[in-house]
C-alpha cells in the first residue's frame, strides 16, 4: 500500500473538533481494553464481534458523545485493538517475552482512520464526515483511488 503525507491547515473550530474526536477515540480504545481485561479475569473470552457490539451499547448508554464521531472511525479503533492483540499473540507464539497492553494516556493517541468512506477531496480541501473541511496542500497528484485515509496529529 502506498502512503503519502500531506500537510493540512485546519481552522480553529475544525482543530477543536479533531482534538475532541481524538480524545473520544482514546477513551474508546482504553474502555475496550479495560473491558477485555475485566472479562479475561472473570474467565470470559471476548471476540472482535463482541467488542464491536459493545461500541453500540457505549454510544447509547455510557458515552453518547461517541455519536458525534463517524462510525467507521470507531470501528477502526476496535480493529486496531484486535490487530495489536493478534500481533502480540504472534510474538508470544514465537517465544518472545511480551508484557501487558498499556492504556493510552493524554497525548498518546494521535491517529484517526477513515476507511472506505467518510472522506473526500474537493479541490484543495479534505472533507471529513462529522468534522468538516480542512485545507490541504496537495503537493503531488494522487494516482490511485483513495481507500483509506489516516492522519496523525502532531
């Protein structure tokens, strides 16, 4: 997969939304991780679909602010967590010593992933669902169809 980096220039209101979404994504990652830990202690084994269903419950009952984040972004948080679990399981299977997952602290969660949908490029703007328009410096032509957009906030 090809990866390009482009500079973005968010307005102050969009920047505030981005930071809010990052904080909600960080909260969700930590909440799913804690749920996995609690159920493992009880001897219950959760699967990826179980944590995916938990996101819907969290949106309804515990954290309605998650409704303000695009659903695919929240699904990618779950995917990221399970990818990390499978990667560590592979390392353990190969004889490496592994520790426990760490909760993400303030400022340690910097990535929002939009896969398949929820974004588009219009001229010199990147339009993200539930966030808004962000001016972007397209210093090169994008030859392939965009399937995934991730951006890291620095």
